[in-house]
């Protein structure tokens, strides 16, 4: 975006320079006019017009080719938008429908969202029923537009089954998210073949960062003793995280926040917390904290130690400037929060 503005300013600068030159030329023509009226007059008007028109045409052409050069991408979650931006960089303009703290399971598209989707050259969504209330829209749009579920290429044996569905929260296993990176890179390259090498190179660079991130998460989780590696959160978003990095994961609600949970579930969780001596449970940025908070109060009322270990970014990234406003930052925040909470040192980082 900044680049477009700069280029537009450069074009405008060129235009105003041309006008200045024109005025100068005009002035010279005017001063010489008295010397040879009949020769200069018919020359002056067409010259002025041609110069002005060509400047305006150049400006419009420049602006429209800039706008055309960028692929318009609309995504559902911020995590997908961040992925597309890392690979597409200045060749794409990306809009995410779901902002900070938005729960994708319950999200319904507005009229404005439908317009943003309809305008897009490519639509990327998570799939696996994460955007449970939007699937019909994607199916309909796919008849005319390029609509891609970034989880599409992940082999079924890597997915966690949950009742009749698959768990959609694949971004918590960095290695699985890397497959979504490939999917996005290939899709951008297919849509915009002249920049295919650019997308593939950016993808390779980003993959390196994610490989390092994955190693780091493994190292940090290994710092928590095995019997303490129990992650209790508001909903079952961390199944892939637990599977990849060796934690038992329990959520108050099921895989989607659309489900209900009963008192029986709370009682079971309380028993587990007491038996295992778990010191911290976690709230999530996109889910109301009230159930986790009432669980903590219930356990504390029995004279046991339990704290809210901090807020995890589960289905949405953090606000701009929070450090968790990009995928890598989000993962790091979560891992540090979980590590410190489970080690009984909640809130000791940052
Ligand atoms: Zn979720």
C-alpha cells in the first residue's frame, strides 16, 4: 500500500513538473508571440493540449496498472491473511474479514463481507468447518471465483477426527500450517504466473522461519515436566498443539464454540485438576472467559491452588502492536504463556 502511494506521488510529481515546464514553454511562446504572431499561435494550443492530455493519460495508466498488478485477496481469519501477506508481499492486497477477538465458528458474513468476497481475485478460507456459518457462501462463490481452503492439501491421516468432522485448528501445529503455506504459494502462482518465482521464493524463506519456530516450540514445551503437560482451555482448539508437542489437552467446550457443555464436564475437569495438581488453566482471546473463570473459582473454593495462566490466542490473532498480530508472534505468545503457566510462573514473561 505504502508503495502504491509513493508511486502515485511520483507520478503526480512528474505531472506537476510537466505542467511547470508547460507554463515555462507557454511563457516563452508568449514573449516571442509579439515577434512572430502568425507563426506561433497555431502551434501553441495543440502543443499545450497534447502535453496535458499525455500527462493525464500517463498518470491514469500508471495508477490503473498499479491497481491491476496487485492480486486482490480476501481471507477469513487473520492467520490466513498473515500467511498470504508473507508470500504475496507487495504483489497482493489482502483483506481479512475476521478481526481481533472474533470467533470464526459463530461468524456470519455481513453484506460488506459479501462485497469484499465478490471483489476478490482469490478467496482463502481455513475449511474443515472452522467457518461453519459461511460454507454455503464459499460453495456458491466457487462457481465463479477462485475459492481455496488452505487446509485442503493436508492428508487426512494428519487430521484429528472429532465426532463426524475433522478438528479445524491446524495452525497450532506449525508443521501442519507449513502445508497451508505451500497451498497458498501454489494458488498465488497459478493465479498470477508471471510472479510465480517471487511467490515460491517468499514461500521458501517463510518456510525456513516456520521450521525454526517449530523447533523452538518443541524445545520450550520440553521444559515443562511430562506429568505437568496438561492444557485446559475454554474450547478444544489445542488438539493439534497437544498432539504435536506432547500435551494432554482438555477444553470446556468441544471443538466448536457453538456446542454446549454441562456441569458434569466441569466436575470432571475439577477432579482432574485436583488429582494431577494442575496449577493453571487458560482463557482464550476469542471465547468468553466466564466459564474458565468460574472453574478457577470452583477449584479455589475447595482450598486448591489454581490460577488463570493467561490469555491464549486461539482462533484469532492479537491486536496491532500486541506482538501477537502475526502468526509467528501469536505462536510464541501462546507457547510462553503455556510454559510459564504450567511451570507455576504465570505472567513471568513479557
Ligand atoms: Zn475454535
